C-alpha cells in the first residue's frame, strides 16, 4: 500500500495558476489525479506512467493542466494554469499497481485525502 499526501490547493482567481503536489511513501507504476466537485462524481484529470514519459490528460483540462513526476523524490505534480471556476473541486492523488494509463477511478488502489481547489470568478 502506498500512502499519499496532497498539498498545494487553495483559493485562486480565474485565470490564475496552482501547482498541486503529491508525496508518496513508495513508488507506484501509474499515478493519477482526479477531482470531485460538490454533488458530482469523482472524475479523471490526468495520469502518468512509471518513467514519466507518457501521460493522458482529460479533455476538459487539456492545454491548461500538466502532470509530472519525480521518482527520486516519490513526488507527483499537477500544474494547473488558466484556472476556471468550473475547476473548483477537491483534487485527489491516486496510485495504481497496473502499468496502464488508466482513467477509471476503480482501477486505482491507493488514494490521498484530497486538497481543496477553489477558483473565484
């Protein structure tokens, strides 16, 4: 089991940027970011492979968000630019034991507690 701790959330104005960080207790083959807005289901945001050489980004954030990882530090990052009010949600870091770039919540094995991101208009 991998313990995950997110940080970097906060309140930002529309058009601003935030960088989320996820500290992992160990290394997982596939890492992902998901988000959940009030009253909505948890949704995929981004995922990255073992080496950091491949990733997938949700269409809703493509061109604005990027995912990266630093295996030497067991860290995963989500850089969020040009933030919109609709990006407001709790953002979760997740780890999967599979080597696939997966977008499904149920295929991730370990989850962090989440960090709140609020974008004001």
